[in-house]
């Protein structure tokens, strides 16, 4: 290879189990690094994990010391990543992300978006339940803050929007669709207590450890969905 054409950027080992859709965001927004899927020749290592690792169902501001799902897939994936980093003598950085909103997203945000797109989403009027989320455009900044020293960090947009605000923002992003809402008593009567309770639970995670470790200023997911101007350069 011609030495002048050799890519001399430092290598970032990026491990993205079950969320490969975030890789283009790192590649586009961290141009100073060459993104690789193995630790060979890497100078830093980042795993995009999930707050699904925690054994919690409702509540607020769960931190990195919260109980984990025993032998769950995310715990096993983190163990594998940390072992690979140890062998490569790299400080492992694990980003436990709240549900990620992005092109190609999976999980709760995708399920919600698909229902809105099909016109089958029905919300609860006045629902003040909150949920932690993060937009993928904020993940490279999160990585930059802590990947030199390594560690385990929750990542959210720190806003924790209401379920209704998130649904409205996704509806706006999806061709400015309109959502349908029922009053709480009618929703519970039609769909039952179990689904009502699930839709009205708050589940949020603390991002304080990450914010204390570096200058992390994530975008508001709801504001980004409503105000970002998408063009041919957007992810």
C-alpha cells in the first residue's frame, strides 16, 4: 500500500451487540477515529450496551449500581467485551444507553414508531409517565468524554420526556402524523389494568456519573425529532 494513502487515524474498537444501527453515527461524527469491530491495533474501546441490563421495572434515576438481570444477555455481552479489552490491554468503556432513537432503531422506540406509522397507536391523555431515551447523535460525544479512562456509564439525554411527548415527537417526524388519545378511565376499561399500568409507569436512569466525568451535553431527543432539518447528509 502506498504509505501516503494509509489510514493513520487511531483505531476505536466499537462493540455494538444488537444495535449495529448506531455504527454510522460513530463513523460520521467521530471522523478523527477509524472505527473497527475488533480490538486489533485499537487505541480505545467502546461498547454500546443497554439499560435493559438492569433488573428494574419502574422508578426513577437508577444508577450504575442498580441490580442487573442475572445471567442476562447484556451482562454476558459486557463480560465478553471487558475480557476482550483485558486481553488487548485496553480500558473498557461501557455505555449503558437508554432506548436509542435513530435511523434503524430497535426496541421500544421502534415499536412505538411503527404503531404511529400504521395509525394503530392509542395513547392516554394526560399521561405523565416518563421514560429515559437518548438520540444516537449524542453517543459519540458520550464516548469521547470517558473512553480514555474507561468505566461503565449510563447514557440518557437527561430530559426523560413523558411518554406522550415522545410519541408526539415521533409522530411529527413521521410525516407529521396525528396520534389518538383516550381518557384514562376509557383506556383502562378497553385495554385492561395490566396494559394501563404498563403504559403509565415511569422508568428513568441517572446519567450523572457520565456528566460528572466529562463535558457531556446531549441533545434533547424530542427537540431533535421536531426541529432537526433532515437532508441528504443526515443519518
